[in-house]
């Protein structure tokens, strides 16, 4: 049984890397339209693998995941419709279906990132408050890289430069989510968390260094 669980985990990790490396190669050689329109499918599959193998399998984790989803959706709704919290911006067409201008996937991304960054940091023997700060900073770091490619990927676009308050809001909301995770000890598979985070970090980091035209 343990062998089967390990086998499933490494199959999932292989799929995560396959999607992200294929995306880097495909976009780099000129097939960005095809690959970028598949972004919602890629994120959805990663989300399913996360729910299955992290896993999100208890009432506490399900409740927290829903809380984080709605926190993300509501804060983004305030941003998109009233230019609050993040700045003045709008979502494009490559981030999937939307509710009043806010893609459902962005709410899922908030929840996913909160759980995996918490599990990344939990293994370190450092103080609780440092862990909470570091976890929130990891969320901000990935958002920073995503912001650089978001306009050319038609994910979202800010009016002018991305304001500092965007990153401050990411940090504050991420910190609150990590407080909830710590309070109820809702950690999960560290290996899966590292691979999900690093795959996304390297994907967006690559296009930060080598932006598409």
C-alpha cells in the first residue's frame, strides 16, 4: 500500500513537471497561443493532484480551502471592480472562466499557494512567527514573478506599473491564511508541495529572464 501511494505521488510529480517544462519549450519556440490558452487546464489538473495527494481530506482542511478561496475571490473582486487592495487592473482571457471579472482559478490559486508554502516552511526549525512571515513572503515572491509575464500571457494587466500595495496585500492575506493553517495544524505532503511551488517558480522565473515578445 505504501509503495502504491509513493508510486502515485511520483506519477503526479512527473505530470506537474511535464506540463511546466512543455509549456516553457512550447511558448519559447513560438506556440504561445496554443499553450497559454491551456493554462486553465494545466492549473486545474495541478489543483486536482494537490487535493488528492496533499491531501485535502478532512473537514478542517476543506473548510480552510473554501475560506481561502472566498478570501481570494472577494479581495480580487474588490480589486477588479473598485481598484481596492491591489491597484487598478483587469483579467484577460487566458485565466479561465470569470465571475464578475474575477477568474475562479485565482481563488483556487490563493488556496493552493497558502497550503503548499505553509508545508514548505514547516519542516524548518525556526520560530513560529518567522515561519509565518517566510510562508507569506514565498507567496509574494511567486506573485512577483507572475506579474512580470501576466500582461504578455493575457492573464491580467495593471494600469501602469504594479503598485507596491499589490505585494503588501498579498503578504497580509497570505499571513492571515498561514495563521489559520498553523492554528489548526493543516500541513500536508512536503514533497508534493516543493515540486508544485518550484515548478511554478521556475516557469515564471524563466519568462521573467527571457520574456516573450
